[in-house]
C-alpha cells in the first residue's frame, strides 16, 4: 500500500502539468496539429533518461522516488495512446502529411531529447 502513494501523487502532478502544457499549446499554436502531445512526450523523454540515470545511478534514490517520478509523474505526463489516436485522426481526416509529420516528429524529438537527457545526466554524474 505504501507504494501506491508516490504513484498517486506523481500521477496527479504529471496529469496537471500535461493539462497545462496542452492548454498552452492549443492557445499558442492552435488545434491543427497535436503540439501538446509532442511537447509533453519530448519533455518526458528528456526527464525520464536524465533522472533515471542521475537519481538511480548516482544518487541511489529509493524505489519510492522511482515510483513517484517514472511511474506516476512521467506516466501521467507523457502519452503514447494520445499520440496514436491523434495520428490516426489526422490520417482519417485526410491530413496524411500531418500524420506522417506527427510520427516523425514524436520519434525524432523524443529520442533526441532522451539522448540529450543521457548526455546531461552523465555530465552531472562526472561533475558531482
């Protein structure tokens, strides 16, 4: 039961951040492309790699922190299911170019952000 609490708290915070990022994206970029999902997936990829390496390789963080951050916070922040749905809807509406662009950008940005998170975490590990 104690493991549920960090997941619930992290999930609530991640869901709130996702809501605010998505709302910001719609307000500033419109609804013609799923920018909010692209942003949260990119940020989440960076944070996942960065903190998993830094927290667990260098700082030996507890399982409660892993559950809070990786399962709860990032699980609620990032979303593969929304990415899938939005891509399918773009295709269904005849926006083939935007659908393909969504697939490419989510993969390239997320993996690139993960690599950047890896590089930054390793830098901090060697500097600490």
